[in-house]
C-alpha cells in the first residue's frame, strides 16, 4: 500500500513516517483514479490534489448538453416540436375549405347584389315580361359559362378562372332577380333560411361520414339532367303538378349533392390537390360546385314555398 504526501504529493510506502523529499509527516491515502465523468460526490474530498471533482450534472444523468463533446456521452438534441402528420393534414384541409367557402360566399354576395340592382330596373322587368324566351336565353348563358369554366380550368391562370366564376355569379343574379320580382319577401326569407340549415346539415354529413358517397354521383348527375329537361319542358306545358314534383325532387337532389360534393372535395384535396393545375384552381372548382348546390337548393325551395 502507498500513500501521498500532502505537501509535495510524493508517493511513499505506507510504513514511511516522514516524507523523504520534504520531511513532512502529513499524508493521505492513495485512491485509484477514476475515468473522467465517473467520479461521484462520495469520493470527492474538497479539492485535494489528485482527486477529480464531481462530474457535471449532464454527465451524471447519462447525456451531454449541447456544446460539450465528452467521449462516451451522447449530445442531447435541442428541443423541437413536431406536429403529428394527421393533425397537420387536418389543418391544411381546414385552410383549403376556408378558401373554398370564402369564394363561394363572395360569389353569393355578388349574385345577391346583382339581383337587387336588376329588381329595381324597369328595363329588366320589361325583358323578363317577354316570357319563356328570355328565361331560356338566361339559362343558356349560364350553362355555357359553367361549361367554359370546367373546360378552361387547367388551361388558363387562376385569376382568369376566378374572373369567369364571378361573371357566372353575376349571370345568376339575373335569375334570382326574377325571384324578387315574382315572390314576396316572406317566401324568399323562409326559403333562404331553410336552404341554409339544410345545406349546413348535409355539408357536415359529407365531411364527417366514414361512408363512401361515391355511389351517389352517377344517380345524382342523372337526376340533374332530368331536372333540367323537365324544367324546360314545363316552361311550355305550364303544369302546376309537374312543377310541384320538379321542386320536391330538386330539393332532394341538391341536398344529396351537397353532401356528395363536400366528400368529393375532401378526397380530391387529399389525393391530388394539383388536379386542375394548381391548388388555387381546385379552390375555384370547389367554390363553383358548392355555390351551385346552394343556389339551386334555394331556388327550388322558393318555388316550393311560393306555391302557397
């Protein structure tokens, strides 16, 4: 066994009484040195030479703070917060639908303003009073605009598509202005709130349901074609009972389309947000689709309630 002189740190045999170098008689026992980072508080004797101090807290815990590169210890990575992929996807989807609803509501506002202006125009009243031909011209222009928007969706800029969409909203103001001329305000108000509640309920169903509504698509599309044909035919027939059936079927079809189109937009955004060249064009497509669902649901309810 050996011991260490406290004065000159010389190592001498345990049997030596005085240090041969400095003649000091104060010694301390020799303790085998430990690798750096493994010393403990128990063998630390207050800064005596040859004794390593207590390891830093990060070495006691088994990891290393950023900036220290001691051998044998891993550097603790800086704290980072990552959103869960599912939550991130849901957030992006919510932002997408916010944009869709913004343009949809904007188009509805344009339609409402246009219809209010035209309803106060005597020249427009005289044009509408000409009868069936004027209505057919308006419908033909609107159908042509819808076809143009869908055909040019991935061929022109997003600004151009949005301009065509707003032009279509103006043209729909011509149709809804006839509603203001023919039906009392009480009927229009009742139809609007009924359409809003029905639309919100079906939209919510389309967004939250786990059931695939894809099978509804072909059935509802054929229903729309049938409605257009029956409505044009009844302009010449003038049958009150046929008009009642058309209104009831129209409400059911566009309520179903509301749920179907919301789910379809979710799928399109999740699988191919660049389906029309850019996400902006998909937003416009979605706004146009949902706008048509609401405006047609409203118009059929006006005709249904106006029968009273």
